[in-house]
């Protein structure tokens, strides 16, 4: 589909978060000493298992991943920043982690005072873009995990079917797809005015997004690798399970792998 000549802020951020982003945006990935959520920090030690029959198991897998994600400083005391602007808390958190990120400040006349902070992180060798969207006036924070590939138009009907089923069983957050370009992202949000914000809240919120984005990347990666995906749910889930089995199943041997 044709795109308007004038790009919105969201479209500009999406371009920066794709694999073809300029080095200044993803330089944290190329430097192991300063990389964002490096594999050694957040990789789970448990091996992959084939997904079960329904998409509820994907949500359970994401929650299990989140429970194993490690923090860089687990012994640090959480600090309550209820009176501090949300974006200041995020800036402090990123700086403490020594993560590379880009801060897009509110446009002139933005009544919601919307800030956007973007960065790239790698989990289980899957490199995804992450976006923190802050509305200071309403005290709202949304965190997006953006898949590193786009869904082709030929697969978007199957992708929407799968997203609908996953969202139906999901207790926290949701998956969404931009039908203009096939981008899929996972979103989680919190009302800072109600729950406050501190290092622990930021950490847990980000961990859940990273875990679910990783699971979604594997699931929709299998989908686009299927040349002709089914358009009924049961057949589609069966096809995806078979693809996952082919990717993760190994016969036992007497030798150390």
C-alpha cells in the first residue's frame, strides 16, 4: 500500500527500529560490553519445548520466561518515584543499566506531553525493538515489543486470526498488527497514578514485554515460513505445532550434545 509522504512520529520510530536502522540507533547491539539485555544476562537455561495445542500455552511460556529473566542488580532496593516525572524515572533506569536509547520529546503544543524512548535488545538471539510511550499528563506508561520482521500481505489474514485467539486468552497486555505494513507488536501498559513507578515496576513490566515479544517472534516466524497458511484456527494451530516440532525436536542419544 502507498504511504503518505509525511511520516508520523510513530512511523519514524518504526523505521529506526527495523533491521535496517542506522548504526547510531542499534550500536548497543554491536558492542558486547554495553549491549542491551545481553544473552548472558537474560537467556534462560531451560531448553525449548514444542508448543501445546492452543495459544494459552504461548502465554504460559511467556510468563515462565519472565520469571527467569535476571536483573543486573538484583540486590538493589526499589526506589519509589511517585512524585518524579515518569520519563525521568525511565532515563535514570536506562542510564543505570548503561543502555543505548533514543528519547523523542513531546512536540510543541502536545497537551498529553507524550515522550517516546526507543531501544533495541536481544533475548534468546532474537533482536527486537522496544518502545516506551509516556503520557505525563495522564500518568500512563505503555511498553511495546516490536517484532523484527513484517507479515506479508499474503499471510496477514492468518496472522490476524492467530492474534485474535491469543488476545482472547491473554490476561495482561495484547498483540496488535498494523495492516498498513504488517508490523506486529506486543503492548503492555500501566496506570502510574494508581500503582506508582519505581525500578522494580519498570523491571517487571519490561521483562514481561521481552518474554512475550520473544515468544511472539518465534510463533509468527513459523507462520511466515509456511507458504500457504490455513485460515481456520484448528488447522493453523496444527501447522504451527508441526513446524515448531520440526525446529525443536531432537532424538535422544548417548552422547553429550
